[in-house]
C-alpha cells in the first residue's frame, strides 16, 4: 500500500485564517435584505412541513415569497445600474 503525503506543510491555511475584507462585508450588507427575506420564506415553509397549511399559512408563504422576489429584483437592478439599494 502506498501512503500519500502532502508535499507542502500548509497548502491553504492562510486563505481561511483571515477576517472578511471590507469589500466582502459590503457585499454581505448589500445582500442582507435578500438573505432576511429568504430566511423568512424558509421559516414559513418549515412551519407547514408536518401539517396541512391553513389559509393564514398560505398567505404568510405568499407574502414571504413576494418579499423575497422583491428583494432579489432590487438587488439585481442595483447590480445592473450600480445604484445603491433603497429598501
């Protein structure tokens, strides 16, 4: 049996041992409304996994889906035009 071993002691440790850059933090902040809307939609969908959705549940899912789509549209339009997102 042949044993495999690394030729270099540390290959990618430096890449993952760093803090996010300012540009990465700005990107996360720009995407935060979309992330929050996706979490809200996921939460609404999870609540009805083990039961039949009531009309109130269906309305909650529809509203969450519309918020997520609106946030996605705003983020896409902002990226296309370079304008800041106004929520």
